[in-house]
C-alpha cells in the first residue's frame, strides 16, 4: 500500500510516503509560509507519487466536520494568513479522486500511537502535546473524538497552587493548562527558556503539579487506558514520574485500577520523530476504509 502523509505544523510542514505498517519510505519538509504557497508545495510533492490515499493532520483550530460548509478549514488561528483558510480544499482540487482524511495534529498523533506505537491495541487513549501550545488528541471506544469541533483539552481551567502568583498567559483564559504549562508560559514566568532550566529548578515541580491535575481530570472524564505526552517540554523526562505522582495525588485512590500506578501509564510517544507522519499515515488508512 502506498499512502501519503502531511504533518502540517505552525512552523513547518512535513510530507511523506509510507505504508500500512507505518513504515516511512520518503519524506520532505518545508517551512510554513503563506497557506497558498505551503499547500502548493504539498501538491507538488504528491503530484507524481500516485498514492492511494492521503492523511492530513494540521495545526488548528480546524473544522473537522465533513458536514460543515467550512470542513477542511483552518479556522480561528492567530497565525498570519491562515485564519479561515480552506487548506483541505487545495488538496482536493489537485487530487479529486484520492481519498483524503483531515484532522487535528494531535488527533493524528494519537491515532498514530494507537495504530503503530505506545497505544497499540488499546481502545481509549489520550495524547497531549506540551510545546508552544498544549493540545490533546482523544481516542475513545476505538474512534477519534470530534463533536462541536474537536477536543481542546489544553485549555481546561486549573486550580492554582497557593504558592503560585503567576497569572498565566492564555489570551482567552489566563491560567488554563496551556496558559500555565506550555513552553512560552515557562519562559514568561521564569525569565528563561524551558530548555535552559536545570532539572532541580522549582519550575518543574509546579509544571508537574498542573499537568498531573489536568491528567486527573481526563482520567475522571474519559477513563483512558494510557496517556501519551509529547511535545518539546516533555523532553524533560524527569517530569514523567512527577506528573504521575501528582495525578495520583489528585485522584486520591478514588479510581481503583492498577494501571494508574504503572510507570508506563503516562508515556512518551513510542514513534519518536515519525509520530506526526505515522499519524497521518494512519489517517490515510482511515480514509481508505471509508
Ligand atoms: P511546537 O509545539 O511548536 O510544535 P515543540 O513541541 O518543539 O514545538 O515545542 C516548543 C516548545 O517546547 C518551546 O516553548 C520550547 O521552549 C520547549 N522545549 C523544546 N525543547 C525543550 C526541552 N528540551 N526542554 C524543555 N522545553 C523544551
Ligand atoms: Zn486557554
């Protein structure tokens, strides 16, 4: 099977060719410039590749509802030129006979992990990226979750710790998860890039406290069998056990399941550098199924 993948990020786009085993045979990447130019480069890449289907996972917010008149659009992004842009439309015009699936970057990554990676065989998995922003892909009962739009679990409100004076930097909510824990919030709060903070810096305990709190909520609401945490900030691997500790502290043994205490319950993406492309390959497989 020859499947096409597009990992559309706010900074760069990665395109590639793979198969139903999640093997990637070819890849290319280019910076995200104007949508017209960026989508044209995607079309150019696939023009002579003759793929059976394409999976396109895209930064958002997006409209993932096939019944909506703005299906396939990037919607309210602050990213210059991309707001209300019909990104999927450019692909459909170029490849009218190729099935194309379109979803959020995090739903794509979640599906990739469920199909080929850390969540293989599981039916309920949540995938967070904690990077420039915080987003979550949600897979429940064997399906990616959409709805009004798509889950925005990076913007859940938090209970602020008593010793924390920081107000958060989300323009909509101040101290939501993204406003408190994304890379730019860490830098804003401590005056230093997250990458440069030593592992014994107090930033990390607070970071784990808030992420653990958000994960406790998602465990209560969705009962995931595994939670995968990716994104730049999660390169701080010492955070994983700390997050697990706080998640369990917030849950306070209310939910009786051994998995919650398993050190692999909260896990780094198994697909590593291929996570985005493999997610889009998995989306392409879904497009073919339909
Ligand atoms: P994006 O979210 O834009 O796709 P990333 O997931 O790489 O990109 O996230 C970028 C953010 O992650 C930046 O705010 C950066 O400070 C932070 N970051 C990147 N690498 C590290 C690291 N090793 N430790 C902590 N934070 C990091
Ligand atoms: Zn917010």
